[in-house]
C-alpha cells in the first residue's frame, strides 16, 4: 500500500505516516493519521479548507477535474503542487503532504478546543 506522510503541523510536532489503499482521498488519509485538515463542506468540493500541497508524489494522484479546479482557485497560496484533500485520490506511489496554513486554520476554526493556537500553525 502507498504510504502518505504528513509534514508537521500545529498539532503534529513530527511527520506522521499512514498506509492507505489506492483510491483513498488525501483527506481520508489525514483523518487516519490524525492530521489536522479542514473539512468545512464535509468533503463535497465546495470550500477549499482541505487545501494541501503535495510535496512528493504529485504526478501519482488521480487527475484534477473541473470542479476541483474551480474550488481550488478560491484557496490561498495556491501552488502548482496544490490539491483539495477531499478530491485528490491516492495512486500507487508514496506521497508527502503539507497541510496548508489555510487548512490548519480551518481545522482550528472547526475545533474550538484548539482556539488560540493560530500562532503555532506551520507553513
Ligand atoms: S472539504 Fe470542502 S472542498 Fe474539500
């Protein structure tokens, strides 16, 4: 199974790895790794709070469709390696994922127990 590594975030001082079957979304992988990813729209491709940067393995992901491209255009700090975690499906290669500051902030906003940790967000 491919291994997905999530780089440190305000909640994770060290990288965390999770093995998932091909076809798993990056958001589902983040849930399995207990990595803080936003999901304001519940994974329905409507919010961009699950925005991630795919640091390694970008080409192995399933292709982006027009709906994802439209929503991603509303995100902040969009890069050539940007994807929506809820739409990007793992292929056969290992991946390294950075949950964007936008995604970490969204997680904080959705989880009141973490309010006040905005200054710990990692870029
Ligand atoms: S959770 Fe809203 S677009 Fe992914």
